[in-house]
C-alpha cells in the first residue's frame, strides 16, 4: 500500500504547489538520464544519482545482503537470531503484536489480504498509465470534471477493431 501512496503523493503535492522534477510516478525514474541526474526531494545533498548502473549496483548489493541475512537466519552480531526467516519478530515487532500465536495467524492473513489489495491498486495505476499517459490524480481530476466523457468505457472503445 505504500507503493500506491508513493504514486499518488508526489502528484498531489505538485498539484498543490510543492515543486517536483517530475511528479507522475511512471515518468519520475527517467530524471536520472537528464543532465545533472536525479536529486531526491529536489535536494542535491540528499541523494544525487547520476548513473543508472551505480544505482542498480547499490540496490542489488543492499537488497541482496538483506535477503541473505533473512534467509540465513540473522545478520552479523546475532541480530535476528533464532527467528522465523519468513515472518518478522523480535526487533521487528517492538509492540509485541506477534506474541500470541492466534493473533500472529490473524495478522499473517491480514498482511496477505493487504498485499493483494495493494497489487490490485498498482495494476489499476499501470493500466491507467498505459491507456491515458497520465498519473492517477490527473485521471481522477479529468473524470470528476466530465464523468460521462472521461471514463474507462470511453477509453476502452478506442481500442476496438475499426477505431
């Protein structure tokens, strides 16, 4: 669900006057290929990515290390030792939500349902981007301005044979 929020929030902020290089989620990554690279939150001092290969290498190394530690049962120094490698606990459960086995089973089901809902919402964003070439907020604004003339049915009929 944070991915869906991350797709919508920059567009909402840009619509309300906060400057972004590119607020539409599917166009934002292309900023790394522009002169000067990609500045996180518009600030050159935070993250100043200029090479897609360097960005890829750092991401592969960091995610690979995290997944390796998870799969092998913990990180150096005993962090995460003796924990289930598929579900968080210990330091990742500071509120003790998973102490009760029944509650843990219920939370696992809720997490799966939340993940499925998030995948469905992202699929909707993907389809909108492919069909309209706009972000979700721009599509929502266009639909609210003209619900009868700007909806999924009208876009679908453009892809029928003979059109």
